[in-house]
C-alpha cells in the first residue's frame, strides 16, 4: 500500500484486482438472475426452507458484527 500526503494508507489497485472484482460482480448478478429464473424448480421444499433459515441467520450475524465493530472497534 502506498501512503498519500496525509500519511493515510490507500489501496493500490492492480490490473489483477480489477479483473477479479469485475468477475465477482458479474457472477453475483448472474447468481441473482438465476435465483429468479429457477426458484425451487426441483420442488425441494426442505432445502428451500433451510436456505431461507440460513439466510436469516447470516443476516442476523452480519448485523451483530456491525454493531460490535461500531461499539467496541470504533468503526465508522
């Protein structure tokens, strides 16, 4: 990482970083589109409900981590 005039570190992006970030963004969009196109197409209701439960748990844990960082870690 390089430092700017104020002494703060800023990330230095490489071509590889830009390619990987672009691929990640495209794959995420494709994943969302595929979820709409093939939502429970196999009729596996148990997996459907399990997936929703895992999503809710992940959201709660993510929210709790953010709260912990803000209160104890002085995150902005």
